């Protein structure tokens, strides 16, 4: 054993630079993969940890100021562990509400505020407000911006110092201007599938209600009270809590459950986590393949002295054991470096909205990810190094055959020489493609494989990124086939009176009318359904597979709903109106994707019934149940129409008192959050490109060192330094070209497969996009990078002194 460690120490001392370079590559690749894996874990758990940090309420009640039950009654219910009360004011602006913060406190005791910028409004500053990050983004607000608030019936302000600044007036009252001093995030404010009743909150100073404007709003009929309650057993107490509320009395305006909102947000975060896991796995796989080639190259170089050692009595087992010691030492060094790299990269993750939710942004030490990652690096490097060392040890007596067989001449180089290509070019091609003999032998196939993996990985990343951008730019792929959604502002509103106006508008190309949010249930699975019919043109949901329902007993399901129900096309599924009817058998005729309209209509979930599909339930509902009228209309405009202007004109045509609201479709939260990681493919391509460039540099340096005698002979035969350097550059160019030919098709296939996996998980139309222009640029870029990397080795090769190198011959 002493001899083994002596051999390992001597070899490490002689080749420490090569082993250190390998350890640095392992640290870079391994640390990046660990950072991505840790980022995926942080992304997936960010929202639950945020809710815990901000003490999120299990249920939020909206009470009228004069109704019952009063907040004290709610707080005394047996299921309630803790409750907090806030006053809600409704200004003339219809798209947000004002929430009054408690006196002297940073935020509410429940549903706390995490400030992303600025600070909370001060109690003695009535003109200060804090706004949510989504509201700030949509309104282009930042700290210091002015937010106009319409106060109906407010007379012109007097010279009071504590009155917010008047920004103007309207026939209905005054518009006061409040100053944004903080951008915050709170439970319930994160993007999700948008509910038609959700309104963003603007948090005002408690001093605001003491001003004329605040007093006017506080005394108005639109004033309300919000009660946030934490239940003893969380979601398990919701049913009992609701029963107690019914017993106590009326006054309940509405309620919001944390569990429903959390499920929607966590699903959108989960897609980002999947993307990070996918990138981590792909980067790790590509790095492992490159590492195999580098370890094979290093083991082959180490084996050049094995015949001499065997002649001195060293056994094959001792040679293999000493190689394992070196590889294990390099693996440990690489793992230690990877931990440092992962820690350095940890502040950059999570990305997008999960970063907003992350309670502790900045440096993070994920013991699980780092521990498992470091252990995996040591084991993987040791196993790969052991395989490479075993092969080198077996062929120690015949090093000339390291690459298999004799030193065959390159067919490509011979063909180029026959066509009269300059000698410098053919020499570079031979250096890249011919194995060599004896001590100058170079493992050609590992070198080309490492470069091809790098090019292929970049091609895969570019293909994945292009497919993601195509999804974000093509709403029909995620179910948005319409340009405007018209709905009633009240419960069970009839959309029929608005249809003539929609059909008469000259910019409208298609109109569909029907119902959305039909509460359906199949076994334990709840989902919402659509039933719409085109009354002008053709406007239908997006179909992925099969067809739309045409008979009352047919149904189209979303991809995830179909998976949850474990059904396929042609099978039947028993569906009922949730908690209302007995199940009815439907035949599944299609798979599609619906645009989220309500909280239950997530991407990949939901169902489409035939235009008269809801009639099948008519005989099954309880006596006296009246089927509601169609409450939704969808419009598609003609090509070239400015959609925002057309939506505004439709709203004017319907009239402000019509009871209808016209909205443009919003990007689903799943897609919006997933789109926030659209830079990941570029990051992956850059990481793998850098790794491939470093591997190529390592291979060129070691090849120049091993072929010093060959290069010295070339200079003896008349090559000048510039020609020797040019030959090395042509060697790098040849490697890049061959790698492109081999790697681009494989990378294209890998990118398409990766995108198909992610898009299928998201429940959207799977349509990979091939960026042919970028792929065409990738080969010249690979050649350019290869030549830049080869500049150093080429300069060293050009300075070789033949007399010094050949003096032992």
C-alpha cells in the first residue's frame, strides 16, 4: 500500500497542473448543477415558506360595515385560533381597494407585508401608501410615484396640512393624489389564475381616515371590513367554520380560502422548479459525458510511463490503485470547489415571482442539495476515473494502441492533401483526426466526443429556448383563442343582451356565447367546464388531440384532468355537477387546453361540453333549480386591429351602466411565471459552452505537450513558427467542425424532447420550434471560439525549440 501512495504522490507532483485543471472543471460544472438543483428546491418551497413567515390566514372574510356577524363574533368561533380586522375602503376607482393599516404597526398581525422596496406608510403621513408588486408592475409605479384616488362627493379641500393633495376634480367628487412609499408582497397577492372578483389592495396610512378624503370614504356605503382568521386545524376546520358562520347570521359578502389560492400559486411555481430541475439534469448529464472524455484523456497520458514501471516490478493492481487514489483526490477537490461555486451562485436563484416570495433571498446553504451533490461528484468522478484507469492499465504494455488498433492515416486528411489543399491545413486536420504513435498518441475519439457534446448541449438549449419563446408569443398554444372576454358584473348575469352590439361591431370577426366555470366533478377530481357556441364566425377552444364535443354526452378534457382521471380518448367518465347531481356517463372525444377564467381553470385542467351539453343535467338537478343563462361572451377581432383600443370601444358601446365588463385575456399565471425563466436556456448554453471551451483548451494544451516531438520535427523540416501555430489553429477548427456535424443533430433532438416533456407537463400544445437561423450561426461561432481557445496552445507550439526537444533522439 505504501508503494501505491508513493506512485500517486509522484504522479500528482509531476502532473499537478493537469489534475488541478480537471478539478477546476469538475468544480465549475458540479457547482453549477448543485446551484440549479438547490434553486429548484427553493423555488418549489418558496411560497409555503413565505406564507409561514408572513403568518398567512387560512380564510379571509369580507363583511359589510353594518351587517352581522361582527368581527368579534367571528373571532370567538370555536375553530378560530387568531383573527385580525382591517378596514377596507372602496374609492371611485373601480380597479382597486384601500386597506387601512393598523395604528403604530408595520403591518397586520396576520397576512403580513414583505416590503420589496421602500417602507410602510407612516401613521402620521396620510398621503403615503404601499402597493402590491403586481399592481405596481401593471401601473408602472415605483417608490415616489403618485397614485390618483377618486373620492366621490368630496368638496374642494381646505388648507389643512393633513389632507392629501388634490389632483383634480370630477363631477362625482375630488381626485386626491397619494404617494407610493413602498412596494410589497402579501399572501393572496401573487399571480394565479385570475378570479373575476379579485381586486388589488392599496395599503394606506391609518392617518388617511382622519383626513376629509378618508372620512368621506369611511362613511360611504362601500366601506367594508376584512377579517383574516387562522384556524386551529387549518383547512380541515373550514367546513365547520362555514357552518358556524351560517349559524351566527348574515352580513357575509364573500370569502377567500388560503388553500385554493395556495394551490394555484404553487402550481405556477412548480413549473419553474421543473424547468430548473430539467436544466440541472441536462447540464449534469452533458458535464458527465465531457468529464468521461477528459478522464480518458488524462488516464491515457498517465499511462505513458506504465511500461517502465511494469519493468521495474510494479503490478497492474498497484498501478490501478495509484490511479484511483489520484482520481479520488481530484474528485474530493472538485467537490469542495463545487460547494464554493454553488454557494456563490445561490443568491441568483430563485428567478422571477418565486424570488419575490423567497423569505430569505441571498446566500443560502441547502444542506441536502449540497451534501448529495458533493457526494455524487466524488462517487461519479471516482467511478468514471476508475473505468478510464482500468482501460489504460490493461493497455499499458501497448500504448501505441491506446485508441484502438494501429495509427491509421486519416481519410479526410489524405483526401484534402490529394486536392492540393495547403500543407498547413492538412497538417492541422491530421493532428485533429489521427491518433499518433507511442508517447505522442492522442485519444482522438474522446476529444471529438467532448467537443460534440458541448456543441450538442448548446444546440439543445437554443432549441428549448426558441420553443419557450414561441409558446409565449402564441396564445392559442395555451388556450387563448379570443381577444376579449365579456361578462356580467353580477351573479347569473345574462350575456344575451350584449350579443347584438358585439355582432354589429365592424372590427369583430367572431363571437362565441355560453357558460364558463361550470362546477364539475368526476370521482374525487373537481374541475370547471365550458359550454360555448359560436354565433358569428368560428371561435372554439384549442384542441390538442381528437375533436370538440358535438353530442350532449360527449366531453373534451384538459391534459392534466385526463391524467388525473386515468382516462383516454374513446373511454367514458362519470361526471356530475359538483355536489348537485348524480353522475352521468360522458364519452371522452378530445383533449385540449382551456384559457383560465376562474381559479379552478388551471392550465391543463377543465373540460369542454357540447354547446347544449349542459342540458343533459336538466332532469337531474333538484326540484326548483333554474339553469342560469349564458353569462360569458368571447370575441376575436379582425387582423390588424389594435386590441386595447377595440376593447375600450366595446366597453363604451355597451355603456357604463349596462352591467357588462369587457376585458382583454391575461397571460395565465402558469405561463407568466414559466416565462420568467426564459433566460435559463441561454444560461445553460453559456455554461455548457464555457465548459466545452475549457475542455477543448485542456485537450489542446495536453495534445501540444504530448506531440512536442512531432511539432519539433515539423519545424526541422521547414515549418516556421507561424505555420506551426496555424496548424494548431486548423486542428481546433477541425475539431469544431466535426463536433458541429455530430452534435447539432443530437442537440436538436434532445432540445425537442426536453421541450415536449415540459410542455406536456404544463398541459399546453406541444409544438417544438427549431431556430434554424441560430443553429446555422452556431457552427461559425463554435469555430470562432475554438480558434480563440487555441490561441494560447498555438503560440506555445510555435515557440518550441527543436534542438531542445530532439536532443534525446
